C-alpha cells in the first residue's frame, strides 16, 4: 500500500515497481551494499550469502507458482535438479559457456515442470500437488536408472568452473558476483511477471479458478504456465548451484529440499516476492545456525544420534512451517506491512 | 506358470497392504477434507510404538498390540489437537501445508528420539509362509490382506450408512456449512486423525512383522499414495480394487520387466499409473464428481 499523498495519475505510474523516492534510495543502497559485500564481510558470510542468493532465485520461482498461482508445488527440488544436471552435463561434455548453460538449464527444467503442469488440464486443486511429488520420484528414478554415462548415475557429475573471457569464476567472491547478477535479473523479472497479464491471471486463478474461467482466463494454461515459470527459476537456481558446488548428485535434490523451499515462502509470506526473499533469509539463517550448533549439541548430549543436524533441521523447519501457518498464515511480510502502515499513520490508530 | 500365479497373488497381497496404508489417507480426507502428506510418518511412529511396547517394555503381544493401538490413537489425537484444531475456519490449503510441515517435523522427531539405528521388529504374524501346492504365500501379507478387506468393508459401511459417518462426510464437503448445521468439525477431524493413526499402526505391524525397523520404512506412505488416488480419495471400498490392481502391476513389472531393462522400474510404475489415471479420470475409479459453483 502506498503512503498517503502518493496518487498515481497514469496507468504507467500505477504499475511502477519502485513507487517512491525513498524506495529508490533504499534499493540503490541495498544493491550498493551487496556489491561491496565481498570487501566488507568475511569468507564464511559470503559463502552463506551465495547459498541465499541461489535459494532466493528458486524460492521466488516457487512463490510465483504457489504464492501467486496457488498451485502447491512439492517438486521444486526436482526441477532444480533438472536444471543442475542440464547445466553440468552441458558444461562438462560440450564445454558451453555458462552464459548459455544457465538459460538452457532453466529451459529444460521449465519443460519438465510444464509436463507436470499440463496435468492441470484435467486435475484440479491439490491433486496437482501430488503430481509434483511424482515428479520428485521420477527425477530420482531417471537419474539413478538411466545409463550412468548419461547422468552419472549414483556417482554424480563433476562440473568444470564457469569461465568468461578467459577468466575462471572460482572462489567465493567471483561466484558471489555471478550469483548476484543472475539473482538480480531473475528477481527483477519476477516483479515484471507478477504485474503483467500473466501475473494477474495467476492471482485470479489462485483466488477462484471457476470464477477466473468464467472471466475468460484459460485456467489450465495458466496453471501450466505457473509451473513452467516456477520450474524455470528452479532450473536457473540449479545451474548456479552446480557451478557453486562444482558437483551434482541426486541426493542433493530430495523431497526434503523441496519442503525447505516451501518453508521459505510460507515464513516470508505467500503472494509477495519480497516475502520470498525474507523467507529465504530467515530459513537459511536458521539452517546455518543448526549446522553450526548441531555438532556441538551432539557431542554434549550423547543419547541423541549422530544425525542430529539433519534431524534437528527437520524438527525446527517443520515446526516453523506449522507455527507460521497457525500464528501468521500471511507470513512475515504481512507483519511488516502492518508495522509500516502503523508507523505511517502514527500517532493515530487508523 | 506357477511362478506367474504366485507373483500375481503376492502382488495382490502387497497391494492390499498399500490399500491399508492408503486407507489412512482416505479416512482423514473423508472426515476433514485434509490431505495428509505425513501418512508415512504416522506408519513409522506406529512401528516405533509397537517396537517400544513389545521389545522395550517386554509385554506379550496380547497386551502390547492393543496398548500400541491406544497409544497410536493418542498420538493422532495429540497431533490433531496441537496442529489442526487451531486451523479450523482457515483455508484447507493451510491445513494441507501444516501436514507438509508435519511430514518433516515427525521425521525429524523420530530421528532425534530413536536415531538412524536398525532395530528388529517383533514377529507378530507367523514367519512360515503358507504353501499352496508349489506356491508360497507370505503369512503376514495374507492375514494383512484379510484385515484390510474387513477394515475397508467396515469403514465403508460406517462412512456411507451410519449417522455419524455421514456427519463426517458433511464436514469433508464444507467445514463452514457443516458447523452451521450443528456438526462438530473439531470432533470429526479428531476422530479422523485417531483412526488414521490406528490404521497406520496396523499397517506398520503387517508391513514390518519379523523385519527390521528404521525410519526409512516411512516410504510406504508415498508408495500408498497412488493407490489412494487410483481409488479416488473419497472411496474406502474402492481401495481394495485399486490396491490389488496396482500391486499386481507392480509385482509383474518387478519380476518380468526389470530383469529385461535392468532398472527398478517396479518402484516408479505406481506413480506412472497415478499420473495416467489423474489424466484420464481425475476423480479416480470411485471418487466423487464434485460440482463447483462460484
């Protein structure tokens, strides 16, 4: 919601993403800080930020699919895996530059997602979510059972580093800029998508698909598009992941990872791109804390098994999902908006 | 030929086991309209309860099985009380999302409490298979199949013929309408979860009897998913047919197709059937066809 006194006088102004001068300043400051981050922060923080930016791309895709179009998607990690595998196969076998492999990874994941989205022509509601679980299983099956010269089987694939003009993008700092550039493009694109004709169709389908159909929206195509876009984002994120880790294996893309992405958008807030980014930040921090603290706890409390990091991650993130659904189903973004409007009208209650 | 018939019979019995686990999905769906993604986790919790009462407390099976069922019911009730009661009146979407959260929460809890160790599971059904001529049929699956059919017919009668069953069906139609007609949505959902947890525990007993127990056994929850969808999420009686068909197809694929192509196609064939059935007949074999209004 705009602060009082801001009245768009043309449709162009009404559709603007950056609406006030303060927003423009904040955005410029944020981008400036991000660009300077490798010189300000230590390597460990940069490593975490790299993970956050990749997760942000994937979570924003999921936000478009689930938050905007209302299609529960429990296969985001599989779509990410398709992207990661495409990028690593292209990079290691054909030696294509990352400028091509990343978009191609996105496209192949989008195709895979679209196939499952196509079922929307017949299926409604959360039945559709079940086909995405099938996507997860079929992805695992395909990787493990196709000849291992194709997709590496259970051994995984090693990925050569990304290269541009003879400069090898290795090390946290160089990868930071690559990830930041891609994340910036993708997130800017997401803002564009959700305020376009497609984005408005997504919201209409989410709110009531029967009504949306009566208004002339092709509901099945819209749902399939939502999966296509969500999977495209996942594929791009997967390609970045492949270049960051330099190794892809099938157990990096499990149902649990998909649920972690769902946790991100639920905590951040459904139906808001910024919410997805907040969710990524919060969940990644929680994961980082568990990964750091977990082994220490495991040492001091002996009766807990050795798998405490994974187990604790599941307990806490599962708890976070349930808690946010019960306490604040609209997510942290909604809280922030409440806070924002209350300081704008302070000292009046409303 | 004997082997072929044997594969079909074993496949059908495994399919009936899937039906029993799928019954947990359907019962919860039939009484609350919530699709429970955490069904496999309920199975594994049931398994650990049975293991705990039999192996740890050392009770004889005659005491431990009823005690386990009661405990499982309590777990189901607790889950409902803690997580789902508060969401009555919110969208069904939130409830489904909570069960997704429950999926990883319960998995983590089981791992934290029991660890990844492999444990022996008590032998509940005789290990000696039944010999029919040259065929041998696993005893646990045979008894399990009979339990499944009895449970399916009983629950089908309960939900379609009795007053309280129809009341729950009304809740599955629409929470708000049901509660304005004086039906307790809370009670219905609580009953569904208690029943779902008990069915899962019975499923765990049949599935794991005489085998080893780890948290990985929860995969049966997702293996049962295609059966629930094939039957149609609202039909309990239909689960028998759907389970038998999927079990037979899976068994034949594993035994005859897998050696040819050298992969584990048998494990994904149920999902392929599921995708196909969702495309051809989205409501499953016996699901309700709903009419939507704006």
